C-alpha cells in the first residue's frame, strides 16, 4: 500500500498563489487542510493507529 504524503511545497505554493489572486480572506485552518488534502493523510494515519491498537 502506498504511504500517504503531505502535499509538496510546490503544491502549497501554488495553492497560496491562487489564494492571493482571489484577494479574499484566508479560510479557516480546517478548510485549508481539506483543500490541500491533509485531512486524508490524517484519516489514514488514524485508521492505521486504530488497527495497531486492536
């Protein structure tokens, strides 16, 4: 199974550039994590830790 990874620095920079171009306030941190895919990494890590605990 492929190990989930956090977004690359380039992906984060690209996302930040798009946000700057929109000139709108930043969303809350939870929304930023969802847009960058960090929630998927966390969910998979939590799932693995639950399997190890069983």
